[in-house]
C-alpha cells in the first residue's frame, strides 16, 4: 500500500516563499514518477510539476521560473519550492505518485496553501 504525506502548507503573504514536502511510504521509491498537482477553489486538478527517478523534471507553464521540484532518494521525499507567491497560487497542493511499471497512481491528502495579505 502506497501512502503519501504532504506537509509545509500554510498562510503566506504575496511575494513570499514556501516549501512543500511529501514523504512517500513505498517499497521501491525509484519505481515512481513523483509530482505535485494543485486544485484551486472551483477549479479542476492541474499539474504543477513532475520529476522522474533520474531527476528529470517538467513543469506546467505557469510554474516555470517560480516553482522548483526536487527529489531526495535516501529520504523518499519530494519537495516543491515556490517563490514570489501570488494570490492565484492559493490552492490545495497534492503529492502524486505513478508506478512506472503498473501505471497505478496514488494521491496524498493535500496541503492547503493560501496566499493573502
């Protein structure tokens, strides 16, 4: 059973920075492409960024330049660094994992990020 546990959300002022963390409780971390999605109020889930076991990352257009995804193999964790936060970044951010062999996907419970003065 795969479990994903996010942390690091909160209330941040516009222009601030935040780092989200996700710990993956999996047997073989290298089998998973990891990522972050977000869902703003009244909107659908949207991809923020994904990262492979080899460290290759791709970002949604809105995330390029302000968001950085990273991966720690030893700790089985991924991170999302966000800078220059904007009110439109307000959303629940979800950790996501996809098994590269079975294509099965898993979601974390989400962590709320609110950008407001």
